[in-house]
C-alpha cells in the first residue's frame, strides 16, 4: 500500500509512474489527497473540542473551589454542548478513515525507475539469454506424450477426483516432484535461507497484507464458510510471519524459503498453449522471500536473480531473463524479473520463476518495521522469487532430455531421484 505522504509530496511523479503501469484511474491520487485533507480537518476539530473540554473541566474544579457555583454551572453547560459534538465527530472520523483506506488500497505499487514502458508481454525486455537449446532426436514428442509413455501423471484420474487442471502424479512422476522439491530446498538453505512449512490457507488479513486482496479475489480459491483463502504461492503465508512486527536491525536481512502446493483459478481453457503441465490449477513451488533494509533491497534483488539463474544453470536448462514492462507487472511489484526456459519439443519459452522487489508496498500493509541506526522507526522492504515452480520445469526437463531409451536427468538430480534416467 502506498503512503499518503508519498502521494501528497510527489503527486505529478506518482501519476506519471502509474501511467507506466497502465493504471486507468490516476485521478484517485487527487481523491485520496482530498480525503486525507478532510480527515485532517475532522481530526483538528476533534482535537480542538477535546482540548476545550479538558480546559473546561479544570475550570469547573477551580470555580467550585472558589465558591463560584453559578459560573461553574454555566461552564458545565458548555461542556455538555461540546460533548454532544464529540461523538458525531468521532463517527465521521472513522467513516472518513475507512473511505480513505478503501480508496488507497486501489492504487498499485509504483514501478521502479528501471521498469520499461510497455503494455503487454511482447514489450518485456530480454536482459540475458543463456544455455544451449537442445536439438531433439527424430520422433521427439512434447511432454504430455512423454507423461503418458512413462506413466508420470494421470490427468484423467485427477480430473475425476477434483477437476481439470488438478494433476495426479504417479510412480516416477511423483518421485521426480519430490526430488525437485528437496533439491530446491537444499539449494536455498545452503544459501542461508531458513526453511518453513507454512499453512496452505490464509485469512483475509494475510491475503490483504501481501497484495492479493483486493486485487486477485477472482484468482484465488475461497473457503467461504471460514473465510480462508487457498494460497496462490508460499509468499503469502511466509511473508505474513512478520505482519505486525518490529524487527531488530541486526536481524536483517531475513531470508526464508518454503515449499507449498499453490492453487490458482486462472488456468482458463485447455487449448494447445496450455496442454499438459503448461498451466494447471494446482502445482508445487518452492519460494524464497527476503525482508531487508530499504537501502539494500535492490542489491538483494540482484542477489536473488543470480540465485535463481544459478539454479537453472545447474539443471542444465536453456533460459532467458526478462525485465517486465509496466503493463505486464503485478499489482504489488515495483520491479519484476521473469525467468523462462526453452521447451524444445514445443519450441516456445515457458515461465518458471518471477523475482520481484515490492519495496515497502507489502510491509506498509503488514506494518513490518524496524528501528534504524538513529533509532527512527522505518518500514522494511520485502522481496520474493520462485525457486522454482515445478510444472514447467518438469515439462522442459522431460522434453529437452528425451533420448531413445528414456529421459536423462541433470547430474544434480541423480542422488535425489536415485537414478540418472527415467525409463519405462
């Protein structure tokens, strides 16, 4: 959530940056400032009336002590009138504060200075491309055919149990999932991230704190009886560990990693571009999250990008890194880098990770603060990244490494999977 002081002190710049994100209601900035002006006036009126009451109460005591009963009674009459105005003022203040907050949360985070102009994914900027695109043997097939051949995922039974987009991993398919999750967690903890296993549902306050509400209600599964939301990523519960918390300066940076299933309603139709594991409603992902000092967050962003890049190198997958343009960025992000791997059989790039700096957008909502070296209370910055999302990683590992007698696995997975190859 943006701070009103930022909107007030940098109005023109805020509106300009919102247009970079293709936000369609920049006039809300003026509305918020006007609401804050009204809130301040009501607060001033309330404080003035309260001060009069406090002074009058003292005066009454003095007058009574001096035997000036009539004068004291007259002051009591004024006190009664002022008290009658306080409650309505208080109610107006609460209503105004709610209106201000309800409007303020409609604004997305401001894009950073490095975010390129653009309205669609086609206008994202390729920062780097690396790795060797595989030349597949004759007769190579996409991963959905390999899944059937090697009996790795049963989509039909998953659909029977739940619905389309809920895969049932079987045999070596389930083992490969487990191997990847364990490898990703070990890789992250070796880099200093503390592992968590969070709840897979969150309450409304947690979904609000990380920016899922009120932006993504339609994309999350909602358990209405208890008003819980199934998480779209482990970022949501793990970041909320530090909601309503004052952390110590010496505790920063806080580095966390977690595995979780992820639930998203956005999967859409199952056409040629979303076949197999390309897009599903439930998938597994390992996440990395950091909470840091504001002045260090962009250096940490570079560190996290390099962390994910090395992971893809070790998986021996061709990849590219994109800096997202304003129109393709998430609601809460100040800057985002996407990682895509090349699917040789499909001959297309598939997104497998996003690494984002939220600056203080989430931590302002969460009230996650620290005292700086001068003892002044400050908001922390938060960052997160996928390290990694499994479905498309699995799709590319299967497609890019298919050989005549099976699917060869990268060296880093041999000990985790218990073999160097998936065979019939």
